[in-house]
């Protein structure tokens, strides 16, 4: 048994500085020195292991097992999702169906600002609600690149769009996990998050288009942006407060897509030519704009069929009943011997000391990536591929994403080493010592957690207990601060290394992860601070305090 120590150097300033070394190495290598992501991830992993063993006193074997556990989790379920989404994209692109798909999208609107809104925000929210774990970024970035967006724009804008829906992603998994680790009522947490994020669900579509073309060109299309944001925010509030966390994103995304598509049938931008020129200049896009044209209905149906099948499979695999049924057929849960229940997390990070579980679940049937693979196989036969042709394409896809899979495995290995060593808790405790400013910095703890782990669920598990304990000590609402952890965390999603690698893989822009990080970093920090200020208002400023139970 090894107990975590959160201030190993006897000074929170020094301990926090040392704890931050793996993050600085990783992000510095990618964002400053432009080192390829898989090499930067390896360097970050080495730094994390050195800090865990030599600064925090973690046994060498435990540190190595934590890294291996994280790497395995990186391959399944996350790498498995990316591999199969790219496989589906390759199948459709090879047959020319993706080109038909992008031309059909122009029938909704031939304005790229509105195509971006429909795909990255509305459709991406549906995939986030159904599956999460990188699925929305992988799908929407691939679609945007097919529409002629630059790799940087497709990657960065998909990451910015995948924020407001994240707290209720994967059928409410982050909120369910938050309730489990804090002991707070699930419906109270769902409702509190649902009284924070809708304001940002209206803001993010405006922010998204502004990041693409600038403020003036964004204001030219403000009516449909407002429609998309409001039609998402209102169902998000209603479902989260009066039903629960499970179907929030699914319902909100469907309503938003329908509302936006319906509105665009009666509303058009005033100056299409000027808009096109500004979009190309503002995004640095040298590609051509898809021309609106009449397509035969059978061709459109054929092009959309693989993606409709994908949506159905993702939704089904996200349903708890389906997951349980598939796990009932076969699932292997393997305790990581030497790590499972051998690491003790202690106060003040948790109310009472407890051991950390380390059980690797090999659920190949119920993981979302397998549903995506089934959709890809069905689509392959539908598009006329032979079995041998699909096998060749799959092997090509594995070769295509090989560095991305290595990178994701190393990224998750870093996250698991920092989690079991307690270095991430040190950073959280440093932010917790901020007194009356804690509502702001507590929100940033959630942001930091997602930036480190790549998952709002993991951030809630990691820091949910800390948020509750600290809130009680400062006479703040535990529900408010636990919810702030999740709401603030969504803005960290766009800068976590895992998501950036997913985006670079989907757009086939390998080796440019540093450019993507620099593109989104300001947006992530600015939005996280805005969420923190909003939470401060809920804590101290009337009438916003009325939103807190």
C-alpha cells in the first residue's frame, strides 16, 4: 500500500511547480518547439514518470503499471473509435461518396459559416451526446475537411464547437460519475449544470463563427447563429432540469438541427460573394467553395446512408441497455495486479482515505468503436466493396493512423501516471487555496482536469471530491462547485492533447498538432474564465444566486 503525498517538497509552490513539469514538457514540445506529437507525448511520459518516482516517491513498479494501464485505455476505447471513424471516412472518400455528401450539405446553405454551424456545432453535439470520447471531433473534422475547409480551420473549429455539449456527453456519463464520487443528488447536479451551460450554448455558436471569419462577418449571419444557439440552449435547460442528464445533448442537438435547417429555408445571407471572399481570407483557405447544385435524390441518399447508419449505431451503443446486453455476452475485467487498490488517496482531496481501483475493462463488444466498425462494414458492402477490399482498406487505415494511436496511448499513460501519483491533485489543491476567489479557480480546476485527462468524466472523478470538501469549508454550495467542475471542464476539452491528436488524424494533418494547439489555446482559456466568472456570480451576486439551490 502506498499513500499519495500532495506536498512532497514541503512547499505548495515548489510541489506545484514540479507537478506541472510533465504538462510543461508536453505542451511546450508541441506548441513551442513543434516536435511531432508522438515524440512530444513520449517526452511528457518520461517526465511524468520521473516526477512520480523521484519527487513523489511512487514505487517504480506502480508508476510503470499506471503508465501501461493508461496506454491500454488509450487504445481501447479511444484509439478504437478513431481508427474505425477514419476507416469509414476512407471507405466513403474512395468511392467519391464523400464529395456527394459535401455537395448535398450545400443545399442546406452554400455559406461556409452556416455549414460550419450545422456540422461542427449541431451535428457534433449529437455525436457528443451519443458517444463522446473523441467521436464528434473525429466525424465533424473529417466532414469539414471534405467541404474544403483548411486542415487548421477544420481541426480548430471542431474543437471549439465541441465544448458546450461535453458535460452531458455519452448519455450523461460525466454527471453520473460526478454524482457517484461526491454523493450529491444526480438530479440536483444535472439541474445546476443545466443552469450554467445554456448561457454558453448560446455564446459558443457566435464564438465559433467569429473565430472563423471575424466579428463583422459573424454579425452578417447573426440570426441563424442565434437560432442554433437558443434552440440548443432551451432544450438543454429543460431536459437537464426536468428529466435528467441522459438525453440532454441528443434532444438539444436534434431540435437545434431541425430549427437551423428550417430557418435557413426562409433566410439567406444578404451578400454571398462578399461572405465567400472574407471566409477564404479569414480562414487562410485556399480551397474551393462547394457550388450549390441539384443532385439526384438516389445519389444523395446513397452518400448519406453510411453516416445515418453511423448515427444509429453510435446512438444504440450509447444506450445503457444495449451496453449491458453486449457486456452480458462477453466482457473481461482485469485488475492491474500491483496497482489495483494499492494506491491510497487521502484528505483533503477526499473526505475519507480510500484506495484507488485499477481494473482494465476489455469490453470490445460494447465499446462505441465497435458500433462504428459495424457501421463501416455495413457501409462498405452497401458501397460495393468486397470483403478483401475492406480488409486492405482497414490495413491502410491502421498504417495511416499509426502515429496517432501511439500518441493517444502515451497521452493517456501520462494522465494515469499523474492520477495515481497524485501530481494532478497537487495542482488542484494549489488552486483551491484561493479563498473567496475559489468559485473562479474551482472552475479552472475542472478546466485543468479535462486538459490533463482529456475527459470531463475523468476530471469529475478526479476533482469532484475536492470540490465538495473545499466548498463546505468555504461555506459555498457543494452542488454549485461540483457542477462548476464539470461546466468549467468542457472548455478544457479543446486543448487536451488527446482531442488535438484526434483532430489532426481526422483531417490527415499529422505533425501540425502545435499549430492546432496555438489556434485554440486562447479560446479555451478565455471561455474557461468566463465560465468561472459566471460561477462567481452564482455564488455571490443577486439575482444569480437564485439559480443555486
